[in-house]
């Protein structure tokens, strides 16, 4: 489900919003690099969440879609930032924007980023309830989304 929605669905919407476009070898190469980095980080995060967190990433606006993690993850990709899966997807989508090179795809990207910023706030409240002081300490030492910045 996640693959269909995040890897294919949102980029398809970006493509539909972009209108006609021409491929450029430079943009295709940039897309490929960003896709490998972004999807690699997201997949690493999902595998780590299942193996270490003993749960699943599917939680939407405080509604449990699949069993939530039972262990707080602060190492592996979660040492980079508190939302490495989302960071990876945003890097991948940035590659799609570069590939399509259109205002429409950039607007879809911005809307997705905004929606996910709200989702992160819901998720942080839940994680603080689930993991208490351990999560508060983790929040203090690890940036929310962009390493060393935010």
C-alpha cells in the first residue's frame, strides 16, 4: 500500500499537475540520484522500524493503520533526524520536481510537505504519550526533519 501511494501515487499527481514536459539528460540524472538517496533512506527507516521498533510506519493523523512501534528508535536512520522516512520521501519527490521542472509539480510538493508537517505534530504528541521522558530527551538532541537545521 505504501509503495503504491508514496512511490507511485504522489509522483503521478505531480506529473498530472505538470502538464507537457521534455526530458533533459541532466534532470534525469539528478532525479535518479535523488530517487536513490531518498528511497534508500526511506527503505532503511522502514526496515529499522520493523526490526528495532517492532511496529509499522502506517499511522495517519493519530489513527492507527497498523500496529504502532513498541520501542522508541533513536539509532540508525533515527539518529539522523526524527522523521527519516519522510525526509527520504521528500528527497525523492524533490527529484520528481527536478525531473518534471514545472510549477504544478512544485505546488504538489509544497502541499504534500505542508500536510506532512501537520502530520509530524500529531505524531510527536502521540510519541510523547507512548514513550514519555525518553522521547522528550530524544527530541532535544535530534532535529525534526532536516539534520543540523530543523
